[in-house]
C-alpha cells in the first residue's frame, strides 16, 4: 500500500459521514443530525488511525511513540480532508434544491 493510496482512503473515510442519511450506511434516518455526523467522523478518524498503525507495523516493524502534537495534527489533516463532503452537504445540495 503506497502513501497515496492510504491518503486516498483517508479522504474517502473523512467524507463518508456527509454523503448520506444513514448512520454508518446501515441504519436509515429521516434526517441525520450534525452530532451524529460528528460522531461518525470521529469513529472514522480512529479507524484511519488504526489503518495508519497497521501500515507502520507492516513496513517498519515497530510503532513509533507519538506525543499529543502528532494526534492534533493528524486530526486537523483529517478535518481538512472532510471539507469536500461538508461543502457538498451544506452548500451544493441546498443550491440544487433551490434551483429546481
């Protein structure tokens, strides 16, 4: 797995909460609240951390210990990767309904 494939996977994971109205694509809701979307985003963030740790173990054989600064930076990167989904949900879709 290359680093670009891993970043692409993280991009997909960061945008999953904003795509549909199903919780984890299983439980359908009429309207999913923002708190549920943020909870999903945090779960996907921890899944991506697990994938990153597995990637590090696979290629280096050991997990390097990180401080809190690393996790804040990775969370910030994950939130930046979720921006296309937020724009789709809160700017693109309302504009589509407005012009129908």
